[in-house]
C-alpha cells in the first residue's frame, strides 16, 4: 500500500461552479498524476506534476489545472464545471522516483455535476 | 496520440477455467504496459506490468505477454476463482502518462 489519500470522497456541484480536489501520500512521492474515470470507461490522463511543476498533460482544457506543494500533496482544480465533468477523479503516485515505475492510485473522489 | 483497444468487453468463465484479455496499442514509442484490476466502487489496483524489453512475465496465476512487432499484449489468468471477478484494464504508455483501454468485465461463476 502506498497510502495515497484523496479528499473528499464524494462531491456534488452545480454546472458553472468550481471545485478543488486534494491528494496526499504517506511518504514523499515527488511525482503525482491525475486521471479522470467516467462511468464504464478506463481512466484518462489529465496531467502530471513533478517537483511542483506540470510535467505532462493529456487532452484536457485549461479549466483543468493543478498544484503540487513542497510536501508533495497535490490539488486538482476544475473551473466552470460541465455536466460531462461528472466522473471519478483519481490521483496516482509512483513508489519509486524512476521513470516507468508502477503507478498506484488513491481511492478517488466521485464528482457529480448537476 | 496513443490508442489502446481492449477485447472482449465482457467475459464469463467457469471457476477453474482460464481467462484471456487482449489489448492492442498504436504508438510504437510506448514501452510500459501495466494491467489493473478494479472492483466495484474501488480504485484500480496494479496486478502485473511488463516493459518493452521483456516478452513475457508471470506471477502465480497471472501472466502477461507482449508482442512489440504486432503491438499487442495479453493478460492470462489461470485457475480462475470467484474473487477474480472484476473489471480489468490494460494500459500502454511511457513514463507517467498511461493510456487505458475501456476495460473487460470478468465474471467467474462457481
């Protein structure tokens, strides 16, 4: 277990609102990635942070943004929420600092946009 | 970008039988191929992975094969048990950005 904690576990927002999701890990993983998993689909890569800098981005618009803090905790921010943003948002860390080491996911935040 | 196709979308087997799930990928630069198991309402959990310099890897009842030339890789589960029932995802990529298939819902009936 990598001890990845995400909060909150569930969240309901209204279209047009903004949301912040959080991720932390027990030990200091300097790389964190965020994924969106729509119902019945595989996770989709949003972006990845390494040493507090965005270090790769998937096909998501700029209203999806993130932060990584010196203690390696991370936030995912989504502005101007749309109904299609309803999904499970997963934070993933790597147990080792090396490239291509396994990704381990947190339990996710279930976001519902109404 | 990378496109990962996964088949079948659903698979039902009898307990004790084998299950095989197949994936293809499009980007020849992909060099890392993990498989995840996701139970209902839970996070995806890594069950096995393979890197592009290896053709086959086995861990107890689970094995993965990779054919780089054909750009496909497969998950094999032998002696299936009811607790193997879950959704399985293949993924392909480099570094931290993984592209996932749409998943295979495996049902193992006693």
